[in-house]
């Protein structure tokens, strides 16, 4: 059947994630459809419509098992990007460069910037503040809602139409019941991120209203698994019930979450802008700054943001200094690039950040083509001549640019020296 027959409840995000994959893998197949303004065909999918499930303990929000693990620093960065009302491409691309595939103008992310739609829907209109104010005024209200999808999304052409439709919040018996409504949900790629960020947003509302959380109800008009991700999805399901996930502590009401979040947003921007100055020798100083500025709960969020910079710029010694300051239950879920930990676990960072597949197809297959071979040759020639090495992020971004510029002529076109020079200049000019 194309439609989900019943709703199920699981205690944790990890259990819910694997249950969703199990059910969607059994769903009917749907032929490839066109997606985005470029009208490029996506992979075939298995899909259920009107799909629903619940997580009874939303604080158990981190998907982590023997096969697949949520990229926790990126998940926190997504949440901070969202809660700040941000839509700037560069700010989120610092944590996940592949998001650059989904901008229309290389300046903003027009659809998946949920926070901009929530907190700056129109000048002076902050839907999150509105929900909190309404529930404080009337705990029995049925009007506490957030709209993410907009009428313009039904007609505009874009590489990025929002997958999230909106949220509803109800306080009953001193507990907050949250409903998340998705237009489209890639079960393998995006569901773990969605559970994390929307359950965390719900807990902000609960803590601001000084109530506890009840279940998180998740509804997707289309819940699907792409055929290209079927093998991975099957491995996740077959891993069984073993979980590496942990329950996050309860978010305190005092100090007020929105006050702490405001400081976290400022910290994130400052840390990102001066990231090149962060090194092994400054990690302890960074840790002390975080401890001085944030309460215990929000310190962990700041530490996780800092982990991205540590993984980019520091050695094992620097990583160990940060890990020693962190909650060990969270630190063990981070894939520390300098230590080789978590090897063998497929991480969510290895998947596309957003729910558009067309350009990722080209990136995956590029290395087998004449285009890919000639790109590698040009890169080697440049490094030898210039006496410098490209970073992994630069190579990935240049590869994405090659797909955009050359793949329309086919993936057997050779990358010329002038093509390579133009792409390199474009990438470095955007920094």
C-alpha cells in the first residue's frame, strides 16, 4: 500500500529511525521524478504516503548505532543556524560544504533555511516567540503553530523547496505535545537531522513555558528511501537493536533557553570567524571561555560546535583536550578525525545534507569518468607547479563546480587547464 496503515511509537530516535527504514523498504516502488528548477531526474524510491510515528522520549534524539551515526557537531550547527533565523549559505557551509549545491544565487539557502522562515517570516514576525507567548497566556490554546512552507513555494522554481511544512504545539496536563509535519522526508539522509533539530526546538518551547515534554509526533506526506541508499538502509535495519545513542539531559528553564541561545549564536559566529587562529595551544583557553559564558547544559552545545574546528585544524592532542571537557556520553558520539575513532561507522556527514539528489549523483560517479580523471591530473599538475596542497574542502567544492559547468556536456569531457584555472579562481574568490 502507498499509505501507512498505522502509527507506531518508539522510545528513542534510533529505534524510530530503524523502524521507519524497515517499513519504508517494504513499501511500493515509485519511478524517478523530476526535482527542482533544473528538472533533473532523481533516483527511484520506495515510498509511503501519510506516514506517521511517535517518539515517546524526544530527549533521546541522537541516532547512533553500529552502522550509522548522526554527525552531532553538524546537527548542532544546523540547530544554531535555524534558531538564529539565518539563511546565509556561507555560515552553514562552514560545517557542511555540500549545502552549496542547493543555493540558487550562492548567497542564501532559500528553502531549507527553516529558521529564517520561523523567526523572520516577515519583519517583526517571530513565530517561535509567538508560540511561546501564546502558550504562556493560554496553556490550553490550539493556536500555537509554526508555518514553514509558504504559498510562494507552491509556484517558485528553485533548487531548494522546503521539506518541512510546519509544527504544532499543545500543552496538556503540564506536558508539551509536539507535532512535526513534513512535505517530503528522505528517511535515510534527513530524518535523523529532523528528529534532532525539531525535538530540540520543541524542548526550547517546553522549557520557556516551564513544562516537561510529552511525545514528538512526526508526520510525512511522503516518507521515502532512495534506491541508491537501499543497501545502506538495509544494513542499518539488519544491525538489530544494538544502539550507541544516549539520552540528553533535560533542558533547564533557568537560565532562560532563549537567552542562552542568543549567547550561543554570538559564540558560533565569533568562533567561525576566528577559526584559523584556533590550534592545539588555544583549546584550553577556548574551553575556559565556554565554561565562563554558558551554563552547564549549553556548554555542551558550544563544545560540539568547537569540535568542528578541532577536527579541521587540531591534532589528536587538541582533540583530547576538548574531549576531556565534554560530557563523555556526547564526546564518544563525535567522529574525531585526528584519532581515527568511529571507523567502520557510516556517518550522516557522508550523505547529502538536503533532500535533492541530482548533483550528488554526478559527484558519486565523477571519479570513474574522463572528466574525473582529467580533473585529478590538473590538480596534481597545479600542486606540483605551485608547491602547495589543496584542502579536502577545496577539492570537493571544485568537483561540484565541475559538475555544474561541464557535466551538461557529458561526463566524458576533459577538464582543460583553462577550465581548471577558472574553477579554482571561482572557488577561492568566494572565500
